[in-house]
């Protein structure tokens, strides 16, 4: 069996706590012979800043380039509120995404049957939900220049962020969305604001051209981003794949996450281009949620988004679909058996557990099916 190079970057806050549960699941996979890993671990975010004055060290970046896949917990927290903007914890994550060219961020939102009542929406609106947000991750206002605060007349200041997209960036993310849609329900909604933004005009045009040239068999609808947000809470089951830019994708994926009951449920994959010779692609897997300073250190965080991110890594980076299926089935089984962390408690579950208790329940479920 091939040994896969996996880099673990737990990060800050609950990132460390949920990564501890993933390590147990990795141990289980190796024990039963479903996977074999060469594991390295390093710092990112505030913990890296505390250790070396940077939100990610050059050594960790080198390891990231050498890994077959990266699993990241979460970064950030109030402890680092006053560090220089360039050295803030989030800059470590953004550097990983940019330098590794992880332009395609896949954020699935699935409503597990056992959790239909966990959503703030009515169960009938949410039951059976299965949508995928394909977020452009290395362009747009996150990285456009200039990005600065400058002094202007009369003691005033001006803050500038720049939204920039080139057609190749839109084209490649559109192709990812159309390709994935073909493996699902064959429907893409492209989301921008062409009524206000030039980048929206170009986005709509390029997506339409790619569609007409190579994906006319896939359903395509254009929605304005604000309207898409409204539709996501009005009738989320109309969506299959949503393709959108970096900032709209950030916002819409938090909305989609809460449709399913909790931010603690949603995994994600950030993928680079497939290399021609090796057929490999760079990849980082992380939960959609952050470091959750309000609950960090209490042992109550939900580890399911992090464990689901491992399942995505097994599927997309290592072609270990049996192992991925087993983990996803164990997540569904654990929820069906009534185990709930605090964020999804009171939703038909009978046993409220902490982070490691949810890990125990997952391992018991994995053992049962083995
Ligand atoms: N990918 C990342 O590393 C990432 C993502 C989002 C936010 N952040 C950072 O995290 C910090 C906190 O940001 P925030 O509070 O806006 O977002 P957050 O996702 O950390 O938390 C939002 C809310 O959801 C809850 N929550 C999140 N994950 C949970 C889990 N697994 N189990 C139970 N409850 C969970 C939190 O307790 C909180 O009430 C900030 O510094 C932000 O920049 C990092
Ligand atoms: C932490 C932050 C930089 C990040 C983003 O804005 O992309 C987060 O919110 C996310 O959704 O991954
Ligand atoms: Mg976000």
C-alpha cells in the first residue's frame, strides 16, 4: 500500500482540539490497514507567530510544498488582535492558499437526516439538502493590489481594497464547477454582482463562454450574489453547485454551513491544478469554521467538520474512496445513534458529548462497521 505524505497544521484555538480527534481516526485507518501515512506536523497562525514571529515559518512552507496533502485546523483568536497586519494569524493561511495556488475551494453543505431539526430553518426546507459551493480562492479582493490605508487631507484616512479578476482565473474555476456538476445533478448557479462590479461583468461573460464552448449539457443559471444569499435561506434545495468569487464564496459558505445546523459540520477542500506529468494536485483540507475563541480550551468543539475534511483528503488526494466512505458513514451513524456536541445539542440527540467524546463515539462506530 502506498504511503502518503500528510502534513498536519492544527493552528489555534479549537483547531488543535479537533485535530486531536482526526489523529485518532488516522490511527484507526492505519490499524485496520485502510491507509498508510508519513505524518509531519507544524505550526500555523498565532501559534507560529508565538514561536517564530511569522504566521507560518519558511520550514513549514517547505513541508507544505513537499506534502501530498495538508490538513489544517483553524487559525486566529483575540490573543493576536494587536500583531502587525502582515503577521496576523490569518495571513499564514492566506499565504498557504496563494503560494500553493489552491484556487479551487470546494465547500459541500449536506444535511444529515438526523440533524434536519438542527437548522434554524424548518426541517422540510432543509431535509435532503446536498449542495456544493465552489469558491475561487486565490484571487479577487483578498489579494488584489493596492490594499492599504493611506493618509489624505484634513487628517482623514482612506482604506483601499482592490477586486481583481483575470479571465483565466474565472475560466479555470468555472471548469472545476462544470466538471463536478456533471458528477452530481448537473446544475451550476454562477454568482456575482455584474450590476455593480466590472469584475462581475467579466465573471458572467467568461462563465457563459466556457459553458457554451464545452459544457452546454450542464444547466447554468446566473444569480446576483445578494439574491443568491436570499435564495439560500428561502429554498436551498434548488441548488446543486454554486460557483462564485473569493469574497462572496466566503460569505455564502458560512450561510450554507448554518443551513445544516452548525459551522462545526462543514469540511472543505482547497485544490490546485492537476499537474500534467504526475497527475497530482496540491491540496489542503480544512473545516469551514474558525478557531472559535468563545469555546476554545473547553473541550466542547464539534470535530465532525475536521474529520469530514480528512475524508475529503482520502477521496480527492489519495483515491482511498473506501476509507472515505467508512468515515462518512461513521459520521452519519454517530449522529443517528444520538451523539451530539453542544452546537447541535437539543436536536433529537440523546447523548451530549464533548470533543473527545464525539471522537470516542466515532471510533466505536468505525469499529462496529469494520
Ligand atoms: N479557516 C480558518 O482558519 C478560519 C475560518 C474562519 C474564521 N477564522 C478565524 O477564527 C477566529 C474566530 O472567528 P469567528 O468567531 O468569526 O468564526 P468561528 O467559525 O471561529 O466561530 C463562529 C461561531 O461558531 C462556533 N463554532 C465554530 N466552529 C465550531 C465547532 N467546530 N464546534 C462548535 N461550535 C463551533 C463558535 O463557537 C462561534 O460561536 C477569527 O480570528 C477568524 O479570523 C479562521
Ligand atoms: C480566516 C479567513 C482568512 C478565511 C477566509 O476569509 O477565507 C475564513 O473565513 C474561511 O472561510 O476560510
Ligand atoms: Mg469564512
